[in-house]
C-alpha cells in the first residue's frame, strides 16, 4: 500500500520541479530581454546626443543629406542585430522548454510502460493479446511523438536560416539605398553648383 502514495508523491515532486524549472527559464529570458532593451536605450540616448551635436555643425544641404545617409546603414545593422538578439533569447527559452517537455514526456512514457508491465504481470490468463495491443499502441504513440519532435526541430532550423537570410538581405538593401541616396545627393549638389556657375555668368 505504501508504494502507491510514494509514487504519487514522486510524481507531484517531479511536477513541482518542472514548474519551477519552467518559471526559471521564462524569468531568465525576461531578464535577458530587459537587459538587452536597457543596453539599447542607453546606447540610443548616447548616439542621439552625439548626432545632435553633429547636426549643429552642418553648413549646407549636401552635408545634411550625407549625414542622414551615413546614419541609415548603422541604424539598419543595429535593428537587425537587435532582432537577432531578441530571436536568440526567445530561441533559448524555447529550447529550454523543449528539453523540459522532452524529459517530462520520457518520464511519462516510462511510467506508462511500467504500468503496462504491472498490468501484464497481474492480468488474468488469456489477456496477453490485450497487453500486446497496449504495448503496440504505446510504441506507435512514441514513434509518432519522435517524428513530430524531429519535424519541429527541422522547422526551427529552417526558420533560423530564413531569419539569417532576411537579415543579410536587409543589410544589403540598406547599403544599396544608402549608396543611391549619396549618389543622388552628389548629383543634386553638382547640379546646384553648375546652375550657380551658369547663373553667375549671365
């Protein structure tokens, strides 16, 4: 009789430990996210102050366009880096939760297998086919779970690859846009200088 209450206590203890581990993982991720945001805010305030001082030294529109263009590339890179950091934090939390879930599923599968074995030992004669059916059903469920788990991991890998590709494409597009803006600013400035020279001759 005492074995059953001990099993119940062990399961409850395991459930509490899992709950604490899940809470710890989520809180740790939240803490990392807050830390990242504080660093970003601090860096942004410092950069804003520095850029405000630089704006006051600009003398003509061409310098202003060049200054604004020079900000585009670093800001795009920072946005991509921030997005990647946030993704890494959530991915870390997800991986921790997946590991905890896998542990819980493995323990559950083991408990079910042990229960089926106990039933088989205490089953009346002639119930071997029912026990075999239970064991077969458990094996099928375990195989299905493993297949789903592998598919989910592959989906995560594909998503990570897509995120990296999108980040690289964003940086390249920003570089192209910055170069085009600088070229346009130079063309406008050159046209203005030419117009000024031509206008001065008339």
